[in-house]
């Protein structure tokens, strides 16, 4: 079987971009949703939480299923589910129905993302896998950068419902494109598939939960994502209501984080190719820890200064961009035979963390930036602690 082409991975990058678009495009519309549906910021944040819950379900089921029936049929199915659920979001008459549709939408977006991760593991290992993950992040990170700005611009001419109709069109276009290109190339041939028996699936999870070299990067990556998602869930209110930024300026700030993350991920790939995973993970962990401490000092000493919040936040985002691809590669590296299940658990853990993080931060209020800052810092320091403890047990073997 010939090696996958660059175009193959570009299409996969657009598929994986589905979930950041789903999360980020409508963030500037939170105040508008609150007003039209006559609800509260807490209930609007639950639309984000609902998506996280759906993402956790989608990740847990899709990866294991793809280990047993192949990657392409489940990928096409979940893209169709996503398109239908997004129609429901656009037509929602109440926040309750919007939350429910967001759950199903989350299933489709995350299930497609985890299958993409499994496809990458089918095609590569070691530094090559880190490179491919970084390149995928380059594609979907572009959407992280542009989605809030695009959403804010579109809100000048369409309602928040129009944003979901755009997602319907994007999901439908992806479905057609994948069916015509990627869907013709199955990366998991029948002889490499896992048996469909429940006992085998339980055995896969038992193996993963018993592997320290899998659990340590999984835990660290989960904590990093919890901090990031807790911040994201409250970012619209913090920057627009607390710091007084207009929708457009908020989108620029949010997009700046995405740009930093993209550049850091590409740096991560280069450093990993030269030095290996463990030193790069240590480097990223140091950056995350320093940024977390600076963020705490900033919001305590200069609570009204935007710069005191933004500068360490950008530092954390850069560290996140370095760490996340390496932690994902470290977790998946030694589980090529059960890549879908391993990717499912890895992704589901991050989505569950996000589902928990969003309401926790919202429950402490969005009148100041302190709750989000403290939560993000606590998660970052927790991830650093996990990495430090894990290094003592040599949780990532050399992949060079």
C-alpha cells in the first residue's frame, strides 16, 4: 500500500478542525444567545458543556468501533450525524433544545477527530507521528485562529443561528469530500483489526489502564485541556464584559492564542525530531508552570490590567502547543494495535475534563478574571506535577 499523500492529511486536518470550529465559531455570540433565548450566562455555558459531554461519548465509542470495522465507514457515519445535529442547533427555539443538539453535535465532531488520530497512528510512529500531529494542528489551528474573528465578523450581518447554518454547510462539504477522497483509502486492513467481542474490548481497556506509560501522558494532557477549556468557556464574558473589548477585538485576542499554539506545535515537532520526546515534554512543562505562577501573580496584583492577564496566558498557550502533541504521541506510541481505543480514551478524558471545567469556572462567576485564571493555573501546575512524577518512572521511552 502506497504511503498517504500530503493531500490525504490536509483533508484529515480539515476533519479534525471540525471540533474547534464547533467550539469557537459561536463564542462571540454568547451574549446574543443569552438575550434571544432569555436565559443566563450559566445556561449559555452549558451549551459548551453539552458539546463536551457529547464529545466524550463520541470519542469513547468511535475509536473502539474503528479498531474493529475499519476507519472509513465510521468516519463517514459520524460526519453525517454532525450535519444533522447542527441543523437542530440552528433551529433551536430554547436553550434546553440547543444544549441537547449540542450534545449530539459534540458526538459527531469528536468521533471524527478521534478516528483521525487513529488514522495517524496507523500511518506513522515516533517523531514522524509527532510531525503529523503537529501538521494536523497547523491545519485545524488555523480555524482556531480565525473562527472567533470570523464569528464576530459574521455576527455583524447574520444572527447566531446563521453561524450554525455555516457549520451545517461545512460539515456537509466535509462529508462529500471525505467520501470522494479519504474514504477510498482504508488505513486499517481487515487482518489488523481487533476482534469484535466484548471481552476483547474490555481487555484493551484493561491493558491501557494498566500501562503507566499511557496513563501519565494521558493525565497530564487531560489537565492541560481542562485548564484551556475552563478559560475558553468564560473567555467571551471576561474579555467583553470584564475588560470591555468589542467582539472584533475579542476575536483578535482569541485568534492570537491560536496562532501561538500553531507556532509552538511546529516547534514541538522540530525539537522532538532532534532531541526526543522526554526533553521536549520537560521543556514544555517548565513553560506551563512558570506561566501559571505568573498568571496568579498578575490577577492578584493587577486585577484590572489586561496585559497582566494576557501575557502569562499567551505563555501558557505556547507551552500547551509544545506539550500536547508530545503527550498524545507518548500515550499512543506503544499501542499501535489498539490505536482507536487508545485515542478514544485519550480524547474522551480531555472532553470530560472540559465538560467539568466549564461549569466550575462559570459557577464562580465571570465578574472578574480571577476564577478562570486560578482554575487554569491549578490545572497547569497539576499537569506539571504529573510530568515530574512520571519522569521519575520514565513514562516515555525513547522514540528516536
